[in-house]
C-alpha cells in the first residue's frame, strides 16, 4: 500500500506541472494566441498527434512535468496569433494562468481533505471553529532507541501503544508525561504488535534522552474534519500556507546569504561559515530528491491523506515560486516585460533570451545545490 501511495504521489507531482502548463495553454487560446504544442514530459518525443484544434499533443521521454509552446513567444514577435502581438493585459493573464491553476488545485485538494479529514500540522492551522471536529489516531511507535526500555520490552516500529503504568494512552504528550512521572520505575506496559495485544513489564530510564524515559518517539496522526466550511478551509489554508512558504523562502535565502557573505579571513573560517549557511538553507528547502523522500515518509506514516496534503503544499509552492520576479519563471517574464514598458524601451528577442537564460542558469545552480543538500541529509554525510 505504501508503494502504491508513493507512486501515486509521484504521478500527482508531475501532474501539478502539467496542470500549470494547461493554465497557460487555456489562457493563450482564450486570448487569441496560437498554441503550437502541448507536451507531457520533456523531449525527446515518444509519441505525438495533431489534435483537431491544431495543437500538437506530445508525450515525451523525460517525465519531469510538461510544457506549452506558443507561437511567437518573444515579446517583440508580431503576426496574427503571436504571443508578442498580444496586449499587455493578455500577456499578463497568460503568464499568471499557471500560477492561478496551481493555487486552485491546492484549494480543491484542501477542500476535499477538509471534508474527509485534513492532517493537522500547525498549532494555529486555519479552521472554522464552529464547524471543526478534532480527531486523533491511536498512538504508535514511530522510532525506537537502540537498547532502550521499549526495545527490551519487545516494542517494534508502528506498534500501537495501549497503556503504561496502568493508564491508557491517548496522545504522545500523555505518554511523555507518564514516563517522566515514573522515571526509574518498573511499570506494566501494554501494546499491540501485528494485531496481537502484548503485556510486559518495563523499567524506565531514570534519566531523559531524546526519546524520553521509554526510549520511543511516539506518533499519532491528528486530523480536522469540516462540513459546510470545507471550501472556506480550503481557501484559508491555501492563503496561510502560501504566506508561510514566502516566509520560508525568505528565511532560506537569508540564511544562505548571511552565512556566505562573511568577512574573508582564514580559509577555515570562510569554509565553516559556508557549511553553516548550506546546512541552514538545506533545512528550509527541498528539491526533487527531498520531495521523493518526503512522499515516501508521508505515505508510510499518514497514508493517502498525508500524500494529498503534501501534493497540495507542493502545488501552492509552485504557484508562489512562479509568481516571484525571478527571470525564466512566469513572474520574472512578466516583471521583465513590465520593466521595459516602464523604461519605454523595446524588449528585443536577443535581450529577452539573455535575461531569462541567465535566470535559468541560476535556477539550475540552485537546483543542483538543493539536490546535493537533499542527498547529504538522506545519507547523513557531514
């Protein structure tokens, strides 16, 4: 089941990019711009067919998303149906349509989850209090310390913790409190392994460690469920998490910049500052490797609801990233076009290509950096 959810998550991740490009294609056609090709994946082409509306639909060998090719994509292109010949208002709608589609996708997913049970990940997560049911799964062992009291008692990962010291366990917080209160004592311990109830005695550690006196990291999925307010929750949570995404991106860039921009003194000091900056930034962002790992973990821990939740977050993150004025991205293309309009200078094809090619190279460098950080985190390398 976990493997199925993981594969489903990857397919949905690719679908987010296709949905984004579909937004561009729809907006272009509605504004009189010719869509020459709509592709799923990136070339080389595996299969293609000319549709009745004249669009070449292709399926390509590199399954990393999708693309749309418009007629006359440079700002100075002219001729009937060319993107460059469209009005500034039409260009703005075409460029931002993908962003709107990603935000809309996040809203739809969050709305569906609000109706069925949306994971709680924030203490102040947006809900409508009068229409919210707070639900929590049974407490399970997410991780077990080596040679810990829990391991000696026979507890395995994902086992359900029923009771300790004669008290039924309802939450991870309650388990931590009870084990702390009974530190150093031998107490009854009940848990469920592979559907069978196990009873034993466990001697808790007198001193606390990172997994408490029992030596286990407890976990319980907590959900909110709504009825009539589900669409409101969908919109509100999208806005809330989009704001947090902007803040997170700003923090990551600040951490990276503040660590790298240091007084150049001894080489070791500069290297240390750089390592600190990369570590700080790496904890705030993730690339494809990190996303794949995250989907695998979430599929294992939280099931379909967790995978859908992560996909919705990725969708709104794509929207936030693409609305920023970064060359090569949608927001950057719009920003450059408006900037040249404000300066009353023509935006030549060669100039436009140089600007966005530079932006693309910077993005690729960040892509490589983030991928290295993801792999480092996965392998535990220092």
